[in-house]
C-alpha cells in the first residue's frame, strides 16, 4: 500500500530539503556556507531583473542571512572555479561538478535538438557563420557578443543580431561557456579554459545515467514531489525523465507516496524524515527553487503566486517585483520591494498579509527588511501605505 503523508508533513519535508529551519549563525559567511546551500538547492537561477537584487544572490540570503555577494561572483569568474552557467532550470549557476551531467543536453543542441525553434533553425542555416564566431572566441576569448560588429539587432530588447544568435547557439551546444560577466553581459570563452580540468576531462556519462543523477538532485532538493515537479527542476521532458523516475523507484532512491489533497502521485526522496517543526523567516526571490514552480507552491502552501513584471501597472494585484515572505511553515505575506540605490533606501511599495497570518508578523518582517537593507548596503527602509500590512509594518520599523 502506498504510504500517505499529511500536507503539513509535506510542507516540512519540502522546507527542510531546501535548507530552511536551520539556525543561522552570526559567524562570517564563507564558501563553505555557500556550498552547503548549493548542496540543498543544486543551482541558482539567473534573472536579469535587478529591482531589488539579481535573483541568483537571493536564495543564499534567504537561507544564510547577510553574506558577501562576492562569494558567488568569485565562484563564477575566478579560480578555483566553482560555478558555471548553463540552461538548467532556465539560465542558472551550477556547481562545476554538474558539468558532466549536462553534456547530453549540449550534444542535443549541437544537433539542433532541445533548443527553441528559432535558434535551431539558425543553427541549421548559418552553420558556417557560427563556426566563424567560434573561431573568433577561440582566438580572442574571453569575448562579449557586443564586441562583434553588427551585434545590435532589430526589434528592441528582444532583437537578436546574427552574432548574438551564434553566441547563444554555441553556448547551448557547450562549445563556449561564460568566463565571467561585465555588468550583466556574458564574456564567453572555451570550456577547457574555464571549467577545471579535473571536471572537464571526466568521461561523459551515458544519457540515462546523467538524467537519473539530475533527477536525484531534484528529488533531494524538493524532498517530496510529483513527477512533473521532478522534471521541472532541470526542465526535462516526460520522454526524457519518466522512465528514469521509474528506475529510481525500482532502485529504492524514490519512494511513491500519497500527499493529502494532491491528486497526483508523489515521490519521497529515500531516507527523508519528517521534521517535527520548521522555525524561521525569510524573504524569497520570485525564482527561489522553493516557489519557482507555481503549481507546487499552491499545492504546498495554498499560496497563489504570479510575477507581474510584464503586467501593465494598472492591472497589477500586488506590484511590480513582489517577494513572498516565509514565516515558519507558511507563506505569510508578500512585499512589493525596490532597492533605490540612488537614495540608498529599500522602498516597500506594498505589503500584504496572507489570510491567517499571525499577529507578530509585522515585527518579524521588519527585522528581515532591516537585514536585507543592510545586506544591500542601503541606509533605511521606506514604507508606503499600500496594502493591509503597511500600517503595522511602518510602526514596527519605527521601533526596530
């Protein structure tokens, strides 16, 4: 008979798997702390929006508290190289140890499979031009796409030039990788000049083995998940993943379970224990792995969450860049935040409590906002009166 677990237990399992509920230390943060977070999450998603701070910095802050952001910058650009960029769950920073597990996806891209249609078509039609760009990176790298004449395309923000298409095709195919960034622009180089040799020269795992290992990373990171949740973590298709999931069940790495209120069959990472409780609070980026799959977020927390960046301002429900706030085992509030770097303040443009949020929510949240402002080198937190939580939060900030 399939074991059954309560929804409350599933929430605790998911939170513990992601590294929440652990006591934060006041000790200085080092790469050892960062690697512990990555061991939980498996990757940091990258996003260009910098309304508060770029998304890849936030998961470590949510779990560790204030830490030097240069830890991630250095790991992704300096020796010893610890992170590399690739398309995992969207564009992501991954531990370099994951490089061999992505080779099957890179090989597919070289055959113009597994990449979006426009880029695949470009790969088929402009192979000679792509090779010219590759030879230029080989000779001159690290090199930015903007260094190529005619790099600027048409069509505004999303208009890609031929050069940009070529760089992106080569990146998908693993023939080039990100050596560093200048601002938010990638500088590309050959993988053998970026990835540590001990990693780069490892034998390439068979496709099935690599996908099983990626799914195991997903299962450990999620704690409890449906097949769709497991696939989503590394953007795997049912054809790629479902047979491997069955093999992980057969091997005992995954345990089928029934979660209260879920219609889909779920899987528990082998050896998972249900914590008695989870305590703590954290502001979460929209692309934190705890909440990036919106359906799972709703199933686990009863929290319907949509990012409204591309929604016209007059149609937004909660704001432009809204961060959910975790309190113990619930998503208790959502904050529309902006880091006003010119004025050196963290602006809270809206604060909304979830139904059933405890009375002490404002005091706890005020402390987290103060911590975030300090982490971002801002001097103060400024609150507008928008949202039902705003008055209590303004008062709490005056006394915090």
